[in-house]
C-alpha cells in the first residue's frame, strides 16, 4: 500500500512525495499512485521526474509522464472533483512549479 508513504509530505514542511521512476517502471501503478497523491498531498509537494541515460529515453519518459497526468486529471474532472482551471494549475505545478520551488530556481 502506497498510501502510508503519502502522509509525511502532507504533515512535514520539508518533506515531498517524489514519483520519479514510478511512471517508467509501471504506468498503471503511476496512474493509481498519482491519483491518490492528488487526493491526499498538497499539490506543491508532489514531484515528477526522471533521470534517463539518453535524450531519447528522456523524451519518451517526459511524454509518458505528461500523458499520465492528463489521464488522471481528465478522470478527476469527469468525476467532478474539480474543473479545468484547477486541472491546468495542477498540471503546471506537477510539470514545472514544484521542481522550481524544490530546487530553489527563480524565474525558470
């Protein structure tokens, strides 16, 4: 059960939930875990990423991550959990803002 690992980022200020490698290892698991993370963890505490060995692998994984995010957000919108504006904000947080905040990158 991955749910128990989601409570520290929800509770502690300097704790984040890093989903790196989960999408590449198991897209169905990543879809499920991301959906749970969005429900449990503050949006600014979820990190997505990869560290592939080649530009081709990085591009493929980035596309996979984007597709998974879209699928999860679409599912939540269909379930009336939130609307398009919130989905866009979540996507921006997951794909850009959270990493910039975590790595203290201004104006990136």
